[in-house]
């Protein structure tokens, strides 16, 4: 049995590692395709991109791991069935359950590892990756002066060049607007040509101008001053220094992101959930108290109220209509207008409170979703293994052909139902423990059924068996029809 277990384990580990990294690579390429516009053209160092991809790959493990478990289990058992190894084991008196037992243990270990990863590693990976992605998206594009286009990338300066030579280091037809004083276009520099270079620390750009003129309007009266002095200065060579520190990646303090639901472990999620639930209950009590006060408020002209209703806390006061009718018509109209205004205020107050409650519930639901996600990932690995291993033994096909197609279809069903359940929780249609476990509970009976069919050598996907079944059914139908005639 030890050799058998070793054979099954070695047959399973290889496909699992390969499929896991393939799935991780595909998800990573999808991320790059989505955020390619935020990464390109900003002069980022290679190690910053590598750091971002490393942390993002860790965040994709919850998607890649269940798919790898499903596909590798189908491939392993399907390959053994295709090569008639399962038939040899069964002829030797070894059942499917004993053959699957080593993979079951590996799946349990993967499930426990997935829980540890979700609770300890994933929050840190989310914090690092999302904070770094935020900083990169806020980063300015790298210095790139284009021919014939006004460049506004450097603060307080607008630069335009007619032509670039020598890989962009030699510029011709240079025009520089200096807006440092913030009084309009009062400082203009023109130059026939110039050379551009960076300091060794790459913090400053040195632009050496040749054969140019500087035009500057002086004075303190503002741009509308009619008698402003005008200054024109010729130069053969002038060096302009531009600060490029604005193009460096500035890292935001990670403490600002730690309150997000993706960056919390189970204990922190429980703490935030209790805090948000308490705030929501307090807000509801405050609304009820305020609304009762609003219901009990009427204009002073409606002083004739029913004493019994006035003393009740559950019913609004009953208005004496005869009291209003006995008043003059002008007075009656004033009372009606004031009452309608009070009703409109109450309606607006209720509408705002309803929107506030909805937003608070959505925020609370996100923390509840993340709490249950820590457990559903582990359980999903077990459920998908229960589907994949017996399905591979039934279809008896290995490799990346039919197993890949079946795995993708099953994983799409699992992923879509998971997203639906999560959305239902966010919208308040289902509770968190219902929506987040929806996909696993739907696929669990399928896994149990396939396991039973595989252990009993059922011809679940055998076309001939279904044809024979229909032949017997139609044959019985014909005999019944002939008997009635």
C-alpha cells in the first residue's frame, strides 16, 4: 500500500503544481491587461513592478487554488483510468476509496493551509499590493517632451520644442513659459537649440539653452496694469534647472489602508463587525426617537388634540378637524401649508435615514463577507476535490484535453454562483452565512453523488448505457401500446 500511495501522490503533485502556476499566471496577465495604462509611461523601476506583481500574485491564490485542485484531481484520476491502472488496482482488490485516500489527505492539508493563508498572509498581501497600486496610479507620467506639443508635466512650466535630435537629448526651437509667479504668461524664454541632461541622482534636469531671448514683464500691478515695464534679455548660453522630484514614486503610509476589510484577519473582522453593528443599532434608535418627536409636532394652531392619543407613545396625536373648520379660511390655509411643510420635512428625513441605513448595512456586509471568505476557500478545495477525483475516474481521460474543458466549466459555475451569493449579501437579499456558502452547498451534493457513482463503478458518462436505457423505455412503451390494441 505504501508504493500505491506513493504512486498516487507523485501522480497528483506534478499536475497540481503545474495547473496552479498556470492559473496564477493567467490571472496575473489579466491584472496587467486591466491596469496596463496605469503602469506604462511612468518610468517605474523594474523592482517596483516586480514587487507589485509578487504581491498581486499572492492575492490571486484564492482563485487559482480551487481551480488547481479541481483540474489536477481530474487529470490524476483520469490518467490512471485511461492507462487502465484503476482496473489493475480493482482487480487486485483495492477499492477506489483506498486509491483516493492519499489525495484526500493532501486536499485536507491544502484546505488547512488555505485557511492559514487567508487569515494571515492574504491580508498582508492585500495591504501591500493595493497600497502600492494606489501610489502607482497616482504617480505622474515620466518626463516625455514631444515635438510640437506643449508639455505641462513640470509644475509652473510649459515647454514646447519644434524638433528633437540625438535620441531626444538635443532640442531645437525651444519655448519655455515660466508661471512661477502665477501672474500669467509674463515670462517667456526662446532659444534656437539646447541640450537636455539629468543629474547623477536623477532628481534634476539640466536644460542648457543656446542663442536665446528672455522676455519678461515686470511690475506689481498685475496683468491689467497698463504701464508695466518690459524686459528683454539676449543670451548665448543659459542653464535652466528643473526639479524632477515630483516624478518619483511617493509611498503612502500603509496605516491609512489598514481599516479596509481586505486587510484584516478574523479577530480584526469580528471587532469591526461588532463595532459597525453597534453603530447601526445606535443610529436606528436615534432615528426612532427623532421620528417620534417629529410625529408629535404640529403647529400651535392645532392645539385641540385628543387627550388619549396625546398621552400615547405609539400613536400620533389625533387632530380635531372641527377646530380647523371653525377658523377663518385664511387661517385654515396657513395651518394646512404649515402642516404640509412638516410632512415634507418628515418624508425627506425618512428618505435620508433610509439611505444612511442602506450604506451602513452595505459596509457591514463587506466585513461579514470577508469573514466567511476565510472559511469558504478551504471548504471549496474539499468540495472541488470531491467533484474532480471521482469525475476523473469516471471519464477516464488524462492530459489537458477533456479534463481542462470540464474543469473550466465546473469552475465557472462555482465562481459565478460565488459572485451571485456575494452580491446578494451586499444588496441585503441574503444573510452573509447564506450567500457566501451558496456555491459550496450547491456543489457539495454533486461531489457526494459523483463519489458514490465512482466507488460503485457507475456508468455515469457512458453514452451506450443511456442509449440502452432509452431503448428499453421505448420498447416497453411499444409493448404497452400493442397490448392495449
